[in-house]
C-alpha cells in the first residue's frame, strides 16, 4: 500500500472510489466512501449530507439531460452558493460540459463566454433544473475526457476557456482521501467564488477528505471571524487579500485557537502575515515531521491551467520557502531557450502533471503557446531552482498581476480603455497594495483636444469592466516610456505613479 506523506492511505481511497472516477459519479461514490449521512456542507440555511447532495445532483442531471446532449456546453450563470458546485456536477453527470461564470462578471463578459463556448444552454436560476425524473446512471465518461471549461482572461484581452479533464478536477481525491483521520472530525470555513478554480478545487478536495464545509457566499472578514470563533472551525481557505482584511478587522483580538491549518492561494502570501495567523491557531502535528509549533500554514500554487493547486509551500522548518510539487506533478526550470538551468539559477517554471489543461477551447494557437508537445505547461512565472525538484517563487513573467486573488491581465484592461474615443494609448500596471496585493492603474495618452479628465476615465472604465479589473487611478502623460524596440517599459510606468 502506498502511503501519502501527510499520513493517509491513498490505496484505500482509490479502491473504494475507483480509478475511473469522474465528476458525474463523484458524490455518489463519496457518499459510499464516507457514509451517506455525513455532512457535506453546513450553512445557516440548512445542512446537506452526502446522500442529499448526490440525490440533488441526480435530479438536476435529469433535467439537463432532457435539454442537451453529450459534450454540449452549459453556462452556469448562478449565484455563488454551494449549489453552484452541485450544478456543475449535475451537468457533468448528464454528459455535458459545465461552464461556470463568476457572478461578479459584467453582462458583456458573460455574453462573451456564452458565445465563445458555443453554449447550448444557459442556466440563470436553479429553478430551471427542478422537476422531472432523476438521472440514475451517469453518462459514460473517462477520467481523461474534458469535464468542464473554466474561463480565464488572456493576454490578448479576451477570456479563454481552459479545457480541464475529470482527472484534473478531481485530482484532490488522493490527497483529500488520504487526509489524516483525526481531521475528518473538523470543519472548514470557505468564502471563495466557486467559478474560480481555487474555490471549485477547494470544495472538491474537502469533500474528498470528508471535511464538512461552512460556506459563505460572500466574503466579509467579520463574518469569517465570527464563524471560526463561534463554530470552533479548524480550517480556513482564502486568498492573501482575505487574510489582510481579517487582520485589519481585528483577528488578533479573536479566539481562533481552534484552527489547525490556514490555507492560502491565488497570490503570494506575505510571510509576516502568515506568521501572525499561525500564532493565532492551534498547534499542528504532522506525520513523520511531528509538531510544527503553531498552526500549519499552507500556500498553494496553481492556476486555471493546472486545475487548481499543483504545488505547495508549507510552514515547516525543514521545508523553508521551497515550493514542493504535489504528488503526480514535476517541475522544470528553464531559460529563454527552453533549456534547464542550474540549481540556484532563475528561470521560467514549467510544470507537468494530471491537472494540466488539455487546451484552450477553440484556440489551438494559444494551446501551443501554453503547453509543449510533450505536455509541459509554461507557467510564465519566474522561480529559483532548488534541490530535489523544488523551487522558490521569484516573480511573474507574464504581464499580469493579482488583485484580491483575481488575475488581472494588463492587455485586457488596456484594450478596454482604448475603446474610449479620446484615448490614444494606455499602459496598465498593478500598484502595490497592502490589502489587495495590487490595484489596477493606467498611464494614458489622450487626444490633444480632449476634455477628458483622469477621474472621468476611471468612472467610464468602472462601467465597462469587472470591479477587480477596473483602474482605480489614471495618469495622463504626453508619451509612454518605451524601450529601444518601442515596447512600453512597465517598470517606468510604475515609477511615474511613484513620482506623482
């Protein structure tokens, strides 16, 4: 029997759940694995057991199957509740491809996803899935088949649909089912968007581990702190901006001693803030490693293109700042020519593993740019190569920055700004921010006879972009700083704002 280094037997989970596990059969088999009466989610509006959740999925799958066929895309434009996860599983059980969209997206952005995916059905209200006969048997599917499309903004300015397989989206089964038995008595608090790959993967992983979820459809720092303190929850999963807001909301004055593990992702976590939360939690003990002093802090590394976390950094002394690939994943650190660099040198991180996307929907060119012929994903992130297959994160190679856990692609925002009739050219950067990580800001060149003001442009952009993408500051310039090859120097653009 192969034993996971975190202490649980992977072989037992694979035997019970089956190596042919798919999204459509996930809840049915988890009910058998954990016991149908076990709680999957707890909420003020009512609790839901694995058996109840599996029955709901089967019922909704029946409604979907009567309206679409195998492989058809179904856009789920629904509120961010636990039912969005179940709706995704229901669509998959019917043999179609779920396409969840963030309920913070603007209508025009949702319409782009609908058109680009060629959606056969758009579900905007769960009532559309009620009534009719349940689908007793899931539509045939293999783990390597495309299971869902998750859209992410591209550097070209248009969101792209990442084709993720069943294997990619339930890759947490091995790690989750192997979670130490004593943690299965615990509860996790989650307030992430489910249409974001981190939120989806977190709920699937917790479900596989048999850990009930107290799910908050909207993140509010005081609500999270209240939930942890009052319910004595043992796990919290969020992005760094959430931790910063919780800290500023008085986390240090709360009793959070029930928390065994804090989990973060989607952006780099400030080390000092992670240390503060570790001290607020309970002492964690890991198999082999033993007690790790304060609560465990886990930083996941991943993206839509890896189906969620593919590596992690643990707050364990022997690990330090090293990024460790999760089971089944491997790293390469390469130079601009694609050759491996020496230990200690910096280069671009390439990853290979079960979660790597099959491709971008309808875009073979973008797929070829992202994934090599032999399956290595070019992450666009810079790391320092470590010993024994590890790496240390150094920065982002792509022109992208994180705002509150969301990726903001500069070119997408620039293209939107340049649609204004008075804007000739725009350069967007992320200004450092203690809470959000970075906030969008734009240096803009406008027409000579324009009466547009920076504040008016910010307001105009706010009506056309999602809140996390819209520039919060604008600076009008005569010329944008450029290199000798006419490329805009983003570092100099940042300096312009520093001088303002």
